[in-house]
């Protein structure tokens, strides 16, 4: 129990000059509810380069009740020691697809006489960002790929005012009909912002061409027997060759 119900807020800017003195110069009244504010990346030791690193080990058992940190743009709350907690509230709104999820500010409800507090993250962002991975292994048509994307987006329950990045992954057959431009135009109107990345790899079922006496079969067998260094390169060459034989545009 804290004697007089005081709340003390202190903080400092971490620089190369004060890195070592910062911790030794921190004196807090254990009878006060102590909030300390710092900006930097959490660490368990002093940085060798003197950069913006927060030495959590040096801040333990110093009478801190709430250590408010800045620098990391995602929300995080952890135990500091037996008395206090440290928290990265994150930024108010995601600024890129590496900052997905809920964003807002942390609201503290402090009882200084008892030395306890409740906290909650208050959503603040006007728009949310989502990065959705969609495995399209086994798909053979753009229609099948579209259905996979739609199912993944529905599962996330993404609102139309969101910013969305879909990443296609997995392995597809070299003869898979995959129209990325069509998929982009199909899903773009449904969201505030939408982009699509194709990170799939092609694979070849060489057994299905083993007895094929057509020009296509002969071409596939020639590439298979070639000295190209890896399977992915062979698959790319075969896909381009098959598209050329079918009279389709290569790019």
C-alpha cells in the first residue's frame, strides 16, 4: 500500500552520452506510484554501440510500477519485475503491412493508494491493415484461385474500409491458368486498398509427359534432361515453353 497516493511521472531521452548514467541516476520513491517513460528497443544489457536500447535488467527492482515505452509500433505488455510492468502501446494507426492488427492507445486506471492499476488498449485507428497468406497449391484455374482468396478474406472478416495485402503461396502445376491481373481487378473494388503478391512456385509432373508423343511432350522431356541447375528453373522454362506453344503471351 502506498502511503500518500502520489503518482510520479519521469522520463528521459536516451542518447549515446547518457546511456550508462541513465540507469544509475534513476531514483524513485517506493511510496509513490511511479511511471517511467523511455524510447528505444528493449534489451537485457547495455548496447555496445550506445544506441537507443533500453536495458530492462537495469530497470528491475527500481520501484517502477509502469514503464511506458516507445519505438516498437505494435502493442506489447510484459512483466518487468514483481512490482511493475512494461508496455509498448504501439502507434495509433498502422503505417504499412508490417504493422497489421489493432492499433490505438493504452488507457490506465490507477489506484495510487493501493499501488495497482488496470489498463486497456483503446482502438483508435480509422482503418486496419491485413496481410493474408493464401495457399493455392493444387489450383488449376483462376476461378479456383479466386475462390481460395475469397474464403481466406471471409475467414478474416475484413471490413471494406480496410487496407489488404494478399500473398499467394504454394506450388501449382506449370499448366495452371493463373490470371493475376484479373484477380487484382476482381478484389480491388471491395476494399479501401488492395494489392496482390504472387509468391507461388511451379512444379512439373514429369510422369504425365513420359509417353506424350506430341511436341509438348518432347519439349518437356528435353528440359527435364537438360543441365539446368535446379527444378524451379526447369519449371519456369517449361511454363514459358508451353505458353509459347499454345500461342499465349509470355509476360
